[in-house]
């Protein structure tokens, strides 16, 4: 399902400029909340402290119900998963990585983990998602998420604790190495190595996912057609115990990008470049 809001044309302009300038991890959305670092940290710590409260559990159940209803209404029977069998060899926890093109693109990945018999997906989410208003903000806060803010004491404290708890339970954890969402951008982008550093430190595999975006005939807004997602599960990557965590993170990050690049070139039948065209934004007519 295509998510169109009034800010999309401006976001597309920002994507075009960032891609041409090689700024692949920059924010391109308009209207995202801006908070002071200390205030955001206080908000996140308060959220983490209340994660297991009865009220937070109820809100999590509500967020799951909303997204599951959305999947059944818009995604089930339209979106597809290819390569599910590649998860069969992974018996314990793993990190999943994917290209990031929609605030709720994890919905199909949630379906993937259920089909693989791995229960609920946990998603690492940027701290600013936790202060977004409205229904979108509610879902981004409570849909089985682990908040992330670039603050050392938090990353080495509460964040590590949450990560360890979920890995100890054998769960899959989704991390977007590209960091920021680029609206319906078809191309994989070079990522940051944080996810792969975690994989090395915890000694768990990384499963690259690549979301292919296919345009549908239905127009959902002026200048925009609906899209569907085909989620491709790529070959798992494993940290090398003989290498340092830093070297593993660099090697895994590169291997993850190369796997997604190869998937893009195979699926779309063209070499990956970062020249910009209308085709780069799925569903957009360029008008």
C-alpha cells in the first residue's frame, strides 16, 4: 500500500538531491519532530522504564491489532515473500536488515517472521519516532520496538539490556542500516555499520532482506499509483570469530550492501547507479 501525504513532493526533491550528492543516510522527510537531545533522552528513558507496565502492554496489543488489520486489509494477497526457506538453517536469534522506504514497511517482515515460526518481530527504531503525534506516532512507539538514540550512556546501558533480553529469547531483530526512510525509493543505499557491529559482538547471523517495489494500476493520489512489495530473503551472513568486531562490522556491512545491490540488479535488470529518475520512486508518475 502506498502511503501518500502532502509532504511527499518535497520529500522526493530531498531524495533526489541527497542521492546525487551521495548523502545516503540523510533525513529527507518533512515535518519530522525536532527535539533537544536531553529532552529526547529523558522521554526515551521514561518509555523504557514503562515498557512492561500493564498500560504499555495494552498499547502494544492495540498497535499490533491495528497493523495486523492493515496487513489483512491491504497487504495480504498483494505483497509477497520470496526465499522464506533461507531462514530454516537459523535456529537461534538473528538480525534482519532491509531497505527502508515506508514508515510501516516492517509489516511484511512481521509476516515473514510469523511464517518462519519465529513469533513477533522486534524493530530498532529511531528515537524521534517515539515523539511523533497521531496514530502513526502511536504505532511507531508501541509496535514491538527498541528505541535508539545516539547517546553513549543510553546505548551502553538500557539499549544493550533490551537487545540482550530479546536475543536471549531467540528473537529476530530488524535494523535498518540505511537509518532514514526514503519514500518508496527502489534502490539500496550504503548503510551504517552499527547493526553489523552488534552481530559480531553477540555472535549472531545477519539476514539481508531486499524489498522489491512493483507499481500497480490503481491511482491513489494525483501523480501516485499504488505499489506492492515483494520481500526477497537473501543468503544469511555470519561474523567471523577470527576477526575483530570492528573488521567484522566493516566486512558484514559491505557484504550486506553487495547482496542488496546484486538483488536490485537482478530484479530490475539494470546496473545500480545513483543517477536519479522517475523510476527510482515506486508509484510516482513524476507529475
